[in-house]
C-alpha cells in the first residue's frame, strides 16, 4: 500500500465516524485532577484502573517498546503504559487534558519517558512506534484505524477502544448482519479481534453505549492491493449490501463513473478507445464470467472481492 494512501484513508472514512453526546464531569480517578467538558472532542475518561491494566496487558508490551497513545485524557491509561514501555508519545486534542497529564508526571521518572503532542491525531506528524493504544475519541474512530493501517513503518499491534457497535463492525465476518464495507476494508490489511468488553460505568462521563477493545495486527508485508482500488469496489457492492452485485453496478451513477475511469486508464496506457464500446456489456460479462452477477456483498468474503477486482483489472476497469 503506497504511503500516499494515508490521506485517502482518512478522507474516505472520516464521515462515517460518530460523535458521542457528552456530559460534565466532576473529578478524575487520579485523585486531584479536575475533569473538564469533553463534548467538543467526543472523549470519555477511563476511570477504571482494572480496565486500564487489562488493556495494557492485552498489548503485551516489551521494555523496549515505543508506544503511541491516542486520546490519553488525564492519563489513567498512560501511567500504566509508562510502567511497561520504554517511551510513550501521547496525542491529545484538548490542551487542558494535556496540561493535566503533564502535571501528573512532572518531577517523576515517567516524565522523561513521555512526550505529548497537542493536536489532531489525523493531521499530526507521528513518530516511530511499535504499539498503538487508544481510548478512542468517537469522532476519529474510522480515521484512526485507517491511518494506522497506512502508517509506515507498520506497527506490531494496536489495542483500541471503540463504541461497541463500531468494534463489532470491525470484526464482523461475511454472511453476518454487521459485515460491511468497513469490515472488508480493514480485514484486507489486518487481523482484527475483540479482546475486551467495557461497560459504560467505567468512564467519566458515562457514554450512552457500551464499549469494546479490539486488537488490530496489521499484515506485514501488506497485500499488494491499492486501498483506493479495493475501497472503490467495496463502495459499489456494499452500497446496497443485500441487493445483487449486478443491481449495484447497474445503478445510474455507477456505469458513467466506470466508463470515465476506463477511458482514463486507456489514455494513460496508450490503449485505443473504441467509441462503440458498451461499458454495461463489459461489466455484465465480467460479473457473469466470474459468477458474481447474483451474489450479494453481505455474503461475499475478501477473496471474492479480490477476484472481482482482478476480473475488472483484466479488462482495464479500475475504481480509484
């Protein structure tokens, strides 16, 4: 996957993330640290020390590991990561939270092991890291996942907390109700597992939904498939996941786009463009020859999608 796809990952998926409703909070589990309104950032502070420890344990941190933490809040999880890792870079959007975290380690040995980046994770320049751990702010759930998958060098593992619905979509399998474009796009590039369920009462303020922690292990090396291409195809076939693939390709806004992309590919590869070419017939032939005309995205696995992508490539049809 080319490095240039990072921005593409973020743009394509930022719109799909949800923003949680927030409430005021009174005090952190660290004792004296005040909590603030976190509504602007979609963030809930993890107050349970046991849950924080479980998350760190799932990461299987080594003494030499450099960890990227996203959304540290007041640092209840950060402190436990610092006990295990060589170094932590924490990316925090809210400068007030970053200030609280700074105070928490000030004058302690952990201070030398911690760097804090104040800003938007999606736009931040990231250092090298072996492991990513996140109590993920709601509005960056999708951008976080896809930026991690496109980051180079590839990290060893990521332990990420999300709203349960989002986590279940990440880990869904074909022919199940939650199998989706998101599921396929992520599982093409990584192994994803649910590793922990977290109740809403473990947060301040409590969110309106339950949470899950997932483990994402990127494939290294990644498959030789451009994300733009795979995502372009899944965008079409999952547009109506329970309709046939043929019906989705015949949608009035799809065929003109395919024709435009085909002509662009012909031009870039010095191929003669025959104005009598019938794009609809070309598409139908690929679907028929591969046996996917009557298939439904809800039941197609990643290998099916890759076969379909390869079939279209053979006739010069691309989806980026």
